C-alpha cells in the first residue's frame, strides 16, 4: 500500500506555470506532481519532468467509475491507485509518439497544517485501524480525501463505527460539506480554525441525519523532512494544558515516556539491567530492549552497548538506523567498534555533551584504533 511519501503528490492550489517552475527548480528526471485542471472541472493534470528537462502535462479525468487517462484507458478507484500503478509498471504510461513516460519521485505538496490531528494522505482502511485501536468515543483525525483530491475528511470514532465528515476548501474558505444554504454554512480561513472551532464550542457535527461530537484528536507525529524547521518552531510554542502552559516538545517527550511504559510490558531490558553493564549506561532508566539491541560480535570486552536497531516500517526502503546513548569514558571503544561493525555512514548527535550532571565524552578530534581511524571535521 502506498504510504505518505508516495501519496503526497497532489497540489491543491497550483497553476500550470507554477507546476513547471516547481518541477524545474526542485525536480529530477521523472519527478512528478498532480494538480487540478484550470480548464475543465472534474479533471486533473499529471505534470512530469522528462530526461531532457521538458515538462509533460497529462490530463486525468474523474468519472462516476473513478480516474482514467481517457477512453479505452484503465480506470482506477482513486488517484493514488492510478499513480502507484504507473509508477510500478514502467512502460504503460506513454506519449502519443509511444515514448515512455517514467514516474520516479513525487514533488510533495505543502501540508495544510502542522497540528498533529492531521494524518495526511492515509487510506480509509488505515484510518479504521488507527481509530479502532482506541476505546474513546469522539476520538478523531483528519486525512486527505481519497475520492476527491483536494478535499479532506474528519474521521470520528462513534459507538458502532467510524463516521466520515467531508471538509472542502474553495477560494481560501474551509467548511464542512453538507446540506444548507451558503449563508448558513460556517466558513473558516484555515483547517486549524475549523477544527478548533468545533472542538472549542463542542458543536455536534451532523452528517446523514446523525450527530457526532469531536472530543479529542488522535495525534500523529509524522512530517516531511523538508518541514523540520517549521515543525521545531511549531513545537516550541506554549500550549495550554491541565497543568499550565507547556511546549509541544515537552508534551511529545511525555507521550514517549507513556509509550515506553507500555512497551516495557511487551519487551525486556534484562541485559541493560545486569550488574556488569550498569556502568555502561548513561542513565539507569534508559536501557535498550533485549529484542532489538545492538550486539557487539567478536569483541573481547563485552557484547553489550546501550543501543537499539531502528528499522522504519516503510516499503522498499532498505535503510536502517541505530539509536545509541552518547559515549562514556567506559564505552568509547565499544561505541566505535559498533560503528565499524554496523558500517555506520553518518552519526548525528542530538543531545548536549553535558545534561544535568551526566556527561558524554564526545567524539574527539582524531581517534585511531586497531580496526578503525576516525577524523572529525567541523563544517561551517
């Protein structure tokens, strides 16, 4: 199933000229995006950067049956299914002169909000799995619409199932898609304004004659890497809680601790708790799980290091990561042995060398071992 990284190609407010400029500046051969057609309603345009640098525009039409590229072309239930099909089946998408059009990397659209209730372009089935895993009635999230690109859906957990309420955005105004005269429909300047309005006033959101109450957002912590600075700025803001104002960073760390407590019931930390390994832990309450810890092989001193393997659950990505504590005097050799054993190509230190009374000895300027030579360079 296509994930967020492959589904974020739809740009709701982009003209043809803007699409070409974006593909020329940010794209590579095969980069693509999809945008609404400016000349025909219920139609969209797939814009692709070619190997020669030119931009090819392909019309996509939406019918009662789904999405297709014209008569006698295969029809797909969603735009995401169509794009994923042509990405996986190179050679099926062709120019009129029979030249192959290859789709490689999507140009990702801007997210409508950085608030964590927004889960992005996830599928209906993924939404059900997320909300059904929770017991609270009124829990909700917002996702991209699968059937109408550019629209969004509030998904609410009810007593018996998951309710879906459509959100539209036209001419810069956001509103719930329902019956009623235009002047009777509440309109907002942003998605955040809409969601916060219905949360604050505890208004019933009605669809098909049934009323629903938004109680609490089901949060997600994903974001595109390019938005890291915006994300940090957003998390630095103070937000009101039952215990006073706190930053988003503080709340996220609290959530991580809660999740860690739940994981402790499923996984074990026996190796980190062993007496002979206690001096190798920077903090006594931050230990690696036995099931995923990095094991030092053919190392005469120990097989233990406070580090865990991390493998992201993303299809077709072979990368692996390691989360490790900062090296101590007693573990610096262990740390660099792990680096060469696991063939680590990049190290990012995300903590200070001194936190409270605990100190990491850092990585040194130049270090030489029997098996490894490390040189550190400072980059401006």
